[in-house]
C-alpha cells in the first residue's frame, strides 16, 4: 500500500537527484533514434525564477519528456545569458554596499575578474530553481554565453559579417542611458507616462521682421537646434521657407525648411529640429543635410557645444535655465501642462536620451530577407499562427541593429584602432596586428575597441553556437550535425523582435540556409486572478518557488499547462493550484484503492481480449485518451492535453470506473460472485493505471514517478523496469475501442448523471429515494439498465429501477440515448416554490446577461477598457448564459411534470 498521502517536499528532491544521476536527461545514444532538440531561452545569469519562467520551462519540459518517452533522442539544452547591463549593475551595487572601489577606480580587468567571482558563487541560482520545477535539461551540456566556445562563435560571426560588409561603424542616434553611460536596446527602454509641460518659445526671424513659435517638452535640446521645419503646403509659412531664424541664447542662425514631418494641425505647425537628440529630427536632418550638434556628454550634462554658462549643467538644470532665459528675453509664449510618455531605462530608472554616437551596426535589412522568406515558405511555423503578423511587421520595417554597448562585461568587440583611425577587425589580437603590419608596413600600436557587444548578438547564435559551431566536423554523431536545426522554440511574444527574429537571421545566414528551429510556440502571459499583469509595484506577484513549497511542483505545473491555451493569457490563482493538487491526490487515492483490491499487472495481459463490458469500455476510453493526448502534445496543444487527462483520470477512471468496478472486484472480506471477472478487472485496472501514469508524467512528473516506483512489484514485470521518465509512450490502436461497450456503459453513466442533475436543479433532498422509471427503451437498453439496477440505485439514490408504461403525476421526465425516464419527485419538493425560485434566478441571470452583453456591444467600452476587464466580461456573459440555459431546462421539466 502507498503512504496515506503524497509528500512533495520529501519526494521531489529525492526523485530529481535520482533522475539526474541516472543520465536519463541526456539524449539516448542510438544513431537510429530520431533527434528532437530544444534550446532553452537562456535566463539572465542574475535572474531568479519568476512565474513567466515557470510557465515557459514547464511547457518545454512537458514537450521534452513526451518526446523522450516516444523513443526520440531528446535534447533539452540549457544555459544562461551573461546579461551585460544587469550583471554589471549587480556587481557594481555589491561593491558600493561593501565600501569597495568603484569599477572605474579598480579598472576594467580587475572589475571583470570580480564579476567572474560573483558568477562562480551566485550565477547558478536560477539553474537550481529550474531543477525544483522538475526541468529535465541535459545539464552536462549546459552553456553560458561567455564561455570559451560561445565566445569563439561570437568573434567568428562578427568578423565574417564585417568582411561581408554587413557590420559597419556609423554615427547615429541611439537610446542612451546616462546612468550606465551606454546605448541600450528598445527592449530595455520602458515608456512611462509622466506629468510634464509644453513650453512655447518664440524664435525671432533673423531679419527682425517677425517670429515663429515652436513648442517642446525638452527645452534644453533647443541649444542643439539646427532648423525649424514647416509643412511644405502650410500656407501660413510659404513666404518663410528658405529664410532663417536667430536661435535665442545660442545666437546662431538656423534655416526654416519645408518637410512633411511638420504637422499643420498640431500647435503652431512649426517644429524645432534637433537632429542629434530626437529620432524623428534625426531623419529630418538626414533628408535636409542639416548639421547634427550634440549638446550632451555621456552623463547627459551639457557639453562645450553650448554657451559657456550652460556647460557642465545636468540636463534638467539646463532645462530650468533655458526656460528662465526665454522668459527674461520676453520670448516665452506660454506653458501648457500635459501628460506624456517619456522613455526610461528599465534597470537604471533614469530618463533615456536619444544620443548621437559612433556605434557598430548590423545591416539587418539584408539578413532579414531570407528570415522573412523562411516563415512565408513554412520552413518555420508560428504557433499560434497569428504571431506571424508581429514578426513580419517588425522584419519588413527593420532598422540597422546597433550591436555595441559601452560596458565592460560582455564580448569585447574584436576590432582594433591604429594610427589615422584605421580599423582592423580580426578574431584575435594577433590577427589584427598582422593586418596592421600589412597596412602600415611596420609595427604600430593598436588599441582594442572598449565596447562590448549587445547581449542579443551572442544569444542570436544560441541554437547553433551551443551545439559546437564553429567547430564543424563531418561526424554525423556530433551535436551540431545531429540536433541542428532544433525542433521547437517555446518563448514569450515580447522577444519575438529581439531574440526570435535575430536567431532566424543569424541561423539561416551561418548554417547554410537552414532555419534554427522548425516551430516557434509563443506562450501566454501569466496574470493574476483578476487578469491584471503582475508587477512588484502592484504587490500581485506570485513567486513560483513559494507555490512549489505550498502545493508541490506538480500542482503548479499542471495548473500552468492546463491554462496555457493558445492566444490567451493565464489568470493564475492559488485556488486553481490547490484544485490541481487535489487532482493529484485523487490519483494517489485511486492507486491506493487498486492496491488494496489486488489490482496488479497480469502476465501476458492483452487489453484487446477483455470480456466484461466495463473493462472493454475503460480500455476504449484509455485508448481515446492516449490518442488525444498524443495529438495535442504533438501540436503544442498543452491545455488540450491537460484537459483530456484531467477529464479521463478524474471522471472516467477514478470516479466511474473505480465505482462501477466495485461489484466485480468484490469486498476484501468476501469472495466475488465471478472470479474470472474479478481477475480480469484487477488486471485491467492495473494496465489502465500504468497507461495513465505514462500519459500524465510529462505534466506531473514527480507524483507519477513515485506511484510508478511504489507499484513496480505488483504482479508481472512492466515493459520497462527503469524510471517512468524513460518508459515507452503508449501507442494504442483504435481497434481497442468497442462501440458496444461504449453504448452500454455510457447509458449507465449518463442515466446517473442526468438523474443527479434533475435532483440538484430541483433541490430534491439527499435523503429522498424516489423510484427511477423507464418509460421507453429497446430490449437491449432495458437489459443493460436492469442488470445495473443495484449500481444505479446506489449512485443515484433511488429506491428502485423499473419499467412502466406511463409516468405518474409529479414525475420529472428526462431522456438519455433515446431512453425515456421519469423521476417522481413531486412529493419530496414544493413544486410551486421551486418554480418561483427557478423563475427568479432565471430573471436575475437574464438581467445580468443584458447588462454584460450591452457593455460588450459598446465599441467604446471594448476599445478603452483594459484587456483583462473586457475578457472578464466575456467570461461572465458565457457563464451566465450557460447557467440560464440550465435553469430554463429545469423549469421546462418541472412544467412537464404537472
């Protein structure tokens, strides 16, 4: 017998250690096995497991366990990302808290050494947390984006793209974080709505004949203005185009230009143009050959391109001083309050500046074309398919990719500068020196670029660099030859641009046109129980490790899997997780029932040979379930697989089969009426349990493995005596489905279900035992029902089951599979009161339906309300309509009975 309860806290660490020690996480060493590979979206080395990680990695683990059990050489390759800014920030903060030197004081080499020390001590946190979740990664192949092999891959890719003129150096605007003094990617920019102002400034015409009024939310940037733009068709300014204004404070003439960027309907229709400090203005400046005057230094302090009295000022202090100067000059025409979006660094929290600097860029437009074609041609597919649109919109409008960062932690750019600004790009310093010698004809001192590469540059190579590239070998057994392209990528929608698209571009370019993965599954976003996005500021963050502590990893995994439906978000609540923990308990208890009742594997058991209708029925239901779960997991229908398993295990197996099997099994202290039927039922129950454990294992690995181990010695040997994790996945033929048994057992089950529904809807007391009357049925159906009379009577709480020609007054009719039944309950209830109660509840629901439907019919509500509120109303409407239909059916039955 099993323990009374399943204890996750003691079982999970023991089982995980045993799995890992067994080598079962590694792909099988069979050259004939079909390869199936997944690369983990590498979490930041600074990271801790959050609920999004829990969802993403649960789904990956479900898929890899499924394919492993199908006999494939299944590789789930793990690793972490060096996370340039995040890691540097963590170590700098620790140095400051300990009162140590700053990174600039200690120097680059010493600081990087400190980061490696930190990584050795703390960098494995999230890896250990993934293990607690049950992630069956091949940890022997774990990679890190700064390990030696991946660093070699990064250098080779950079040099190759440079030689192909797809990497180049250019002066362009970037998102600049003044706190970290580095360019950052769009992904690291957070748009925040803040209170601000529009300051309206007058720029006098150079000849003194008038003025043009412009408005800005960033007055300090006017120090770098190089034009005022008006729309070419704006009649107000036709006579001014080509003339100039005298820029106040700076006292510099700037031209008035015609450009479509100026909006005649907005403000005065005139726009100040600061090409070095605004992305739109930069494009205007390019089109009109305007000077680009940078007025900031790396700390966003005013530099020497501004008048002396402004130099060295912080940008916000300069803002105040500029406004005061315009007011003193009599050129401030108004101040207008506004709320507007301002970019902030997601890690530093400071306002990000568009900043003109020299950076390294990738010609993403060229690399994007084959990556677009790969999706168009179906070489790689998105699941759900709707995410293709997001991918295409980004890729078809892609801009040059800024790949340099002004950090110390990361892949240092393999470029060296020589005298005269000549650049030498090579994989090694020796290679750069050789180029310099050839160029200059003598040895010259070289200085390596101080910048490092954008973290996304190295992660773009992840699907092939982690498998050993660029060390290509002809050996077909090598990881690269065997596992590239990978099969499925599971990731979030928010990094389609920043990671998925870049892996597609680099993979196709460097792997001879082969896509990096055949399928991209975009998982949902996990929200709180009310549908709101989780955030620390809202206090609604759910820690997956706390949930594992409270409910066990299996309960959390099943919850996330069951709620991971395509194209919808997950509303996660503790109640849901607790409910799925109860599901595990239900299976545990059913297993205990089987053990107590002698259910054990029989030597040579053939599910196709069972005789009893009940056993033929459960064999068929098991087969349907195995086929449905296989099809669902094959197509990334994780929620469908979980729903199918839940329905079958809880209802068909644990409830109906176990209950209906009791008469065949007999009581422990009494011999059964039919020993042959008993033995068959015991063997069938054990066979079904083995199949159930296999089907459920990818989603709930711990409890299924523990049951598998504790029932290992019951009866004949299994087909596989080792871990359930590597047992063979059930492949059951449709010939095991018996329509006759389905009809017989289905009739019994639905009769009980419908009878219970009638009792519940009409509030028939639990103690009441009316007869169940059969009005119309064919001979076969009558025979089935009569044979099952004791069971129906017990489970439906009726006094008897008998056939009659006519229903008495007060009997509630219902129909199951063409059989007409009646349940005489009038003597047990107040018919008038029940009719009134039901009518009142129908009225309440009808009013609720009308209100909710009205909201959803209001286009303004749907457009303006938060997404979670709209979805909540849709769910409320569906629930109310279903409840109303159920109550109306009960009313109709009540009306037919009197």
